[in-house]
C-alpha cells in the first residue's frame, strides 16, 4: 500500500509517498480501506517533534473514514463492506494517512449516511475533543454561557454547534472576517481576537474552551464565574492552576480519547442535522505535504482533509 510516510522529523518536506506492507487486523481489530483522512494540528506537531510518538519512521493520521475490508478474531460489530469513521487511539494508534489502516473495532462507528467520506473524515478527532470537553468534562447545560477560543478552527467550529445543541449561550473568538461564519453556526456573540481583548467585559462564563494554551488559559480564568470550568486543549502557563484556585474555578487540560459512544453521539448529531463540519480544503495523498504547509499557517477555517480513494 501507499502511505504518507516519514523517516525523519522536520518540515513538510520529510513527508514522502512510500510503499509499505499492508497491515493485517489483529484480535478485536478491523482493516479499513481509507477513503479520506482528516488532518489536525497534532499531525503538524508530531511530524516535527517527538511528543508522544517514538522517533520515525512513522505514518501520521488519526482521523479516518472508509470501508471495512477484513475483520480480526472476535469482531462482531462490523463486517467487510461496512462504511465506518473513527479516531484511531490517540496518541499511539496513528497511521490513517495511508491506503489502509487497522484499528480497534470500538474506535469506529457507522459512517452517517447523509455525508460523504471527506466530511466524515474531518469529524472524529475534532468533534470528539469538543464533545469530551464540553459535555463530559464541563457538563455543559442549557442556559449556561460558554466562551470558545479559536471558534472558527477545527475543534472550535464544532464546539460552537455542540454547545448550541446543549442550549448554551455561545461567545466565540476569531478574526473579524470569520464572524459571519460563526453566526451561521449559531454563535450568539463574537470577539475579534486581533482588535478586542476578551477579558474586557463584564460577562462571566460558566465554561471556557481554550484551544490556544499558554497565557490565554491563564487570562481566561478571569472571565469565569466562581465554580466555572476552564478546559484547555494545550498546557497553560505555569500560573494558570494557581489563578484558578484563587478564583475558585476548575482548570483542566484535556487529551482526547478514542470512544465509540462519543462517535455514535457525534454521528447522531450529524444525522439530525445538528452538526456539520466545514472542510476548507482537500489534498490527494500524494500532496499531503502541501496540506501540512497550509495547515501550519494557523488560519484555516474548519478542517483540511487528505483524500485517498
């Protein structure tokens, strides 16, 4: 099979289309013919640095949508020909930027019938992150107020919709040209991060979802009401936890986990027309390096997807 493979850490130029052995599913696993695979900021970071994964050689990619080709011993939920989408176990299950990939059966769910493989592949990691942050970690409820940083990004634009589905009042930060996009998704208020200070407000939130980390996390503490929750997707500054304790709010850092129940919840929202993913660009597997170049600008609205079939 062909895979977007690297034998060294570095810039996008280290990614090469390489012929590798096709994997075989082990017990409790399925072999999936990849139709499309999402791209996430974590792919850029792991291409450059040994964060969680061992050093190269390696094939990146956690998002996948495709067709089951073969099932391993003990698999009862899927059979060859089923269309599935899912997130491979993060971080050690990477490998979806290839023509075939294996993964645990319960990392996958049936692909929503109303969307194609490109849109399905854009959902898993970002949507699971938003779901686990807002619903499972923060316990977001109807009537609560939530601030979502980088609200037009991969996680952010899905988080806006999930929060609205929960009945929350949503404020999102993004550059001004993206505010109309956020309002179309249901955002109640928008903050231009280039010209406005999100802390310059009397508003107090029940939940802040922070995809930026660093000082943004620490500063977000000041806009939470006592008892509120700050969920960061990247480590905050050293003084974030101390600031949270002083303000009597909860501050946590979330690392997304593969989860079939979460995938089914996401699929249900899609099926009911309550969640739609925005794909701003697609790239064939052979041009995956170009996708990395664009993604690393940090200005992508929604998601980028690598197409395989």
